[in-house]
């Protein structure tokens, strides 16, 4: 059993390095496999509305699953990061940071052994703790991005616009690529404990060959 666990953990580390540990000085390509996530959708400026309430709920929903993960992996357990898909009807609203036009999906990676029954059990436990019903749309979903371009952004998340401008207006067209799927941010570390100038965010955009 220990050998199987160690093998699974080594595979996980290799996958995490490719997906989350990347250079900050250049764009790189990656093929993102089909993975399970807890997901919850919303719209509008994340500093307003129900963003914080939905964020609280999705973290509460995965706590029982994290607890099981720690039991299975022991000291090798890796806390999954918060991720968010962002999009807008007009991509320029996304690039220019017009937050009122944003649409988004909160995402937290789930372990490969999770199934619908375990997820629903976790939702029930979270409901009892929060004394409320799960928000509509909170779900377990297997999500696949395929070919993507990514880069590590170091610094405040609000300063990502120049990178997006370079990605969409320079790098993709110069390399015969176009966006194919929603823009994706992955937040590494706890922002409450990391100075803004040291925060790390994976910037990822699924792509395909430019249609001519």
C-alpha cells in the first residue's frame, strides 16, 4: 500500500511541476489533462456582489474531502490551490480589467479518487456547518483544457494586465495561435500571508492553431 501511495505521489509531483511551477520570464506550452474540480459560477466585479460568499461556500464544501486526502496521503498531502476561470462577452473587457463585465467560475482541484457520492456527502456536511443550502451550481466537474499557454505572474493580481495584453496581442498571433476556452488564473499560496509583491499567480490560456 505504501509503495502504491509513494508512486501516486511521485506522479502527482511531476504533474504539479508541469502545471504549476513554471517560469515568470517567458510563456510556455503545456497540455492540461482532464481533472476533477469543485466548481461554482458567478458574474460581475469580484470585489462586489456574492463573490466572497461563494468563495466561502466552495472552501467549506471541500473541507471534508481535504480531511480524507490528509488521511490517505499523510505528510505527502498537498493543499490544492484556488483557481478561477475568467471571461467576458468581449475579450477586451477582460484584458482591460472591466470587472463589471466579468463572468467567472471558482475552481478547486479534487483528488482523482473523488466520486459524486463523496462530493454530495461533503456538501451535506458543509450545509450543516454553515446552516444553509449549497448555492445553485456548486458541483463536481471533470474539466479538460488541453493545449494551453501559461506564464507565472509575480506581484499583485491587479497588475496582470500588461501580461494579458502581451499574451493576446503579441504572443498568440506571432505563434499562430488563438484563444480557445476561458482565461485561467491559479493562485499559489495564501494571499493573506504573502506580501502583494511576492504573490504568485499562474496565468493560463487554452489555445488552438489560428483559424485562417
